[in-house]
C-alpha cells in the first residue's frame, strides 16, 4: 500500500467556508482523483505533499506516518521525498533548464551554477529531450518543454512517489495526447506510484487504474450522478 | 576648485551609503515580515514606519532629538554607558537620513515580496529545501529587482536629506555638513559660485540614481 489518508481540513472565513473530509487508500500504482474545480483536489494533494497541514486526521505512506494529529506527527514537505508536478509547473524563472533540474540536488543556500553538471542531470536532460534547451530560461521554452523540465526536476531526486496536479491542462489539445503517451512510458520506466488530480475525463481514462471521485470535499469510489 | 566642496561631497556620499546599507537590511527584513506574517498590529506597524514619508523632516528631527539627544532616553543611556554621543556627528546624520528614507525601501520591499508567486516557494520546499534556503534561492532573487529599485531611491533621498539632518547633526563644515546643507549655507553667505557647483553636483548624482532605479523598477519576472 502507498498512501493511506483520512483527514479533515476547513478553509475560508465565516462567510465562505469549505470543508474537506477525505478518506481513501491508494490501491493501485496509478490512482486518479477526479472532480470538478473547487472540489478540494488541490488541498488534498498539498496535504499529501506536506504543503498544507490538515486540522485533524492521519496520512501515511508505505508504513511511514507523515501526519497524525493524535500523535502530533508532522513530516514537513522537504523530508517527504515526493515528486510534485505543479499545474503551471512552477519552474524557477531566474534559473535555466539545467539549474531547474539540478535544483533539488543542491540542498544548501546557493542555487546550482548555470553550467551545473552531473550524471543525474545529464540523464534527465537526455531522457526528456531537453539537451538543446538546457541553457535557456523557462520563459523561452514551449509548453511541452516546460512540462518536461518540471518532470525532470521532480524525478531527478529519485522520489518515492509522483504527485501530479492537472498535468496536461496547460497544454494545447494536440499536444496532450502525445504528452500522455510520453508520461505513460516514463511512469512505466521509473516504476514509482503515481497520484494524479484532474478534472479531465481523458486523464481518468488513461491513468485511472484506481479512480476516486471528489465532490464538495468528499471522496467516493463511484462517480456521482450529475 | 575649492577642496572643501569635495570633502562635502565625500561626506554626503558616506552618509548616504551608510543610510542605504542600513535601510537595505532593515527594509528587506521588515518588508518580508509585513508581506508574509500575519500578526496583530501589522497594518499599524506599516503605517507608523511610513510616517517619515508624510511628516515634515523637522518633526522627525525633533523626534530624533527626543530619543537620541543628550537628554533623550536612548541618548543619555548611550552617553552614560558607552560615552557615545550621536548629536552633531556624521553618525547622527546617518540615523536622520535612514529614518527619513526608510518608507521608500519598505514599500518597495513589501510589494516585491507580496509579488513572489507562492507556488515557487512550495516547489522549492517539495524539492527538499529548508526555509532559509527557500528564502535565499527563490524568494529573495524574485523580489530583488523591486528591493533594489527601492534601495536606489533611498540613496537618492539620503543624498538630499536636509531638515532632520540639520536638526540632529547640525552644519559643521567637513564633519556633518552635507551637500544640501552646504547649498543653504552658501546661498545665505552670498557665495553663488559655490552654490551653483553644489547644486549641479547634487542634481547630476540624483539623475544618475533615478535612471538606474527606472531601469530596474519595470522588471517583472516572467513565469
């Protein structure tokens, strides 16, 4: 088993309150949480990554407790060793592709140099076809190149699992199918569990070995009648 | 040319440089605090620290005399404990210039930090960085152009500080007399040629600083 989740979180103020109450166990290598925007998908993914602390409950990953409100356990994001692909990729605009990929390999107070090298960096530059744009900044890249840079940055640290936030929504429709195929092959190669949140039914079809449906902050195994 | 003019220019640049350095550090720290931490009295603190922008410099000078003057509560303590007097020294001029110019860097720094995309900081945390590393590798580089533009304005403002500086540091030639005060003294004494030269030097320096600030200010990091 990878993720085992049972959490509660209330956000917003007195006028607009949203309550997230999510309980699920990840039972496949590839799990997709599907739901409309505003259902609480991003909150759920951020809680798993350690970027958002729930109000109460428990999160564990492969027998390691990441959060337990009863025990006062909270593992911060930097110690969770998950890869995270942000919806708009969140590439560092002041760093080139090479530096972005190497970012997590250097834990100190200084960013990697513009010519940072190393086996892992070179491997991912080649594997994701980024060799030619290695010296460019994110603003100069195409949508597909940005996404591949973000993927390389997430995978270079050999994460225990990959968390994906709407990974194809920022891409042109023509590019989506090709990119889904590429991600499919990539996941098969790295062999780590993947949890994706999406509002795109096609993502669910491609990657949803296990499908979870999120609506108004609650998860169910079956699709709610629209 | 009169050598004392260059001594005055040197002193003015020294005072402005110190005031700029102090404001860069304090403005960055407090600007970050105001942008990122919620605490009671946050907006009140911002308002108080912005006061030097709207208060007459003479009022600020008076406040400073109350605090660091010979009989001020901090001034007396400094004198009794360490034998330090700030009144009528160039260090006193630095404090006056720092106070008057502080809102310029504070506003810029706060706005710059508020403009940093929180997703980038989250991405850095997920990639294993400590909070200090997130600040120095992501937050500060992203906010830097705004902070730097504000800092250059501080430098320009400090060069021209007059009222508070005159009250706190006086006008001792070669010791506390800065350019703007020297202009006033020269005009009072009817030394028009000296006044002319001082005015040209001050104006040119300020134009250069403003041009530099203008080049940095419009920079917006692309996503």
